[in-house]
C-alpha cells in the first residue's frame, strides 16, 4: 500500500535534510554534542544546538545495514527484517497502569504484572517479539527498567525491545543480555535485545537518548522514532509533521552510525495526531495510519527496516470501538509493509495495558498474517482434476484434496466466535471481553517458557541489586 509518488518521497527527504542542516537539533547531552562536533557538525556556542550537514546524513544512510536479523533466547525465534516481512509484537513502552484481570478496572502496574504479561505474550503465536503492557512500578526508584528486564528475560524466549533510557540503564541491560546468551561476542552475533529510543519533538534529544550511544557502541540494534503531533509539536499537515519526525529519526540514525558504522537501525518516525478538543494523542486517528503508509515508503527509499504502531485503540475498554481501531491501525501498518508492529495490548491511547486486549490483538494479527500470505495459483490449487472428479452432484468435504489443503488455506480463529446463535447462547452468550478474559486465564495457567539456568537467573539478580545500591548511594 502506498500514498506518495516517488517525487513526494524525494521532497520529504530533502525537507528533512534541510531541517537538520538549517534548524538542527537541540540537546543538553554533552556526549551527543561531542560526537557530532567531532564529525564536523556545527554546534551553537551557547544553546548546544547541532546543525547536521547533509553529507553526514547521506553518509550514515550508506552505512546502515539493509537487512537486520534479531533473535530470541530460543534460536528458533529468529526475525529477519527485510522488505515484505511483517511481525507483530506485544505492547510498547512500560505503562504505569494495567487493567486488573478480576475487577476490570485500571490499577498501578507491578513487577508481577510484567511477569504475567510477558508470559502471555510468549504464549501467543502471532506475536514475534515482546515489549510491555505494564511496568515494575513497585520496584525501587530508578531501577524500574532493570527489574522489568530481569523479569522479561525469565519469561519469554522471543526477541525483546525495551525502553532503557540513559547510558546507565543501557549499559546494565547490555550486561544482562550478555549473561543470558553467554557473553558479549555471542550477543553481537545473536542479539536478543534492542533499546527503544525516542526524541522529544520538536527537534530535541535528551540525555535519555544516550541509550542509543551505548547500544551502538556495543554493536547492538537500535529502534528509534521521532513522532511530533500535528499542530502541537509539529506542523498542522501530515506531510510537514512527517518531514519533521523524519528529520529527528535521521538525526538518531546518523548518531548511531557516527558512533559505530554498521549499527543495525530500525526506523520508526510517525505522524502524531492530537485531538484539538482535548490535546490527547490519538492512537487510532486515520492520519496516524497515513503516517505509517508514508513511513513504509520512506523506508523503502532508504532501504532500511521499519518499526511502527498497531493495536493500540483510544477506547477505554476492549469493546467494539477497540476492535475497530486496532484492526484499522494494524492492517494499515501491515499492508504498507511495516516490519515490526507494536503497541498490541494497549488501551485508552496507551494510558494502560490490557491482557484481554492483548489476546484480541493476537487474533487480529493472525487474520492479517493470513491476508499477507496471499493465495497460490497453480495446477494443485486450481484443482481442475478435483472438480472433474466431484462433478455437479458430489461434495468436497471428504475429498483428500480438502484434507490436504483446508487447514492451510482457511484461518481458524482461537478467540472470535463463528458458531450459530443457538450454540453461542448455549455456551453462555459471552461477549468478547468475557471470552478474552477466559483465554488469558487459560494461557497463564498452561504456558511456561523454558526457564533460565539457575546461574543465569542469579547473575541477572546480582546486576539488578548492584544497580539498586549504586543508585541509592547517589
């Protein structure tokens, strides 16, 4: 799916380059300033703004890998990020609230919620990678992200993308990932973790973006996005806001390649939309979906992997509105070719996470993956010989061709109901929220990923406890 002409793509790219060269980015991070200064960028003497020459960006784009491979703790969970491959993932950045499975009301999220949500995501077959629908907000202040990561590594065998703001968190997270796989060399060869880093629109990098520097230094993949909101932190047009977010993302890309040429970089600018009646970020606005289509075309122009948004409705509950919004965003991202689609399992525009919504989004992802698989058109699939055999009076139900192909050809839902009304009523006439809640409980009761070795678990715990002591001492 596309929306831009090739000329449009070039105009957006040229505008983004002009923004970086003429306006620049601003940061209080001396590390970021020094890296750009050492490579010829123009640093303003008082405000620290960085004007990035076009040639620096163009040179960085030549160095970014065109294909990226990511791995889970289980080597079979390999992801190949290249044009035409689409993967869905649980959650996004950690949220401080989660919908309680029993009461149905949002409440403060805990480390135990991170454990349950991660285990749920590990069990759902249409999720290829893991992020968060909750957070360890009961952990000691400043160590939340490391407590989360300790829990996540113990409860999934899939690839992990995590928010690890700042240099300290990033360094400790890389240590933890290296312990899980058996050393830094193995981690570089088979990365199981990426940081998720995001600029502050418009055109501001914080010290938290130093996580990018640490991951690039280690040769680890970086996920980066700039996502200004139309009319608030970006221009009041889709193309203008995208050009601005693209400039921020290209600045992150350039920084990663200045630190370590060849650093895997996953590109994720978006077009944020604020409902001007309340200034809330809308995760289900059609303009937001348009931004995903533009993103995919720009990524094809740059020949780099993409990262975008999917199943995050603005609805406050897992209802009809939530399903419609999640399908719209997920389908548009997938049809446009976004490689990694996250935010599945959020509600209320990412205000809180929901395990019920996570299983609904998994079902949506399965339907979309079936669409993307397409159809075969060959002698076997056209089945002329079978039609001759059955003729006008028979049926195909017991034919061996049906047995061979039906399971492959037809998507069978695990959650959505296709029974007759009478059968549905005989089973209690449950709505989707009730059905989803039952599925969550069943999966949490039955699914347990392969445990980490005891020595590995102990080593991760030591890293977290060391961090607690160091931060407490500060």
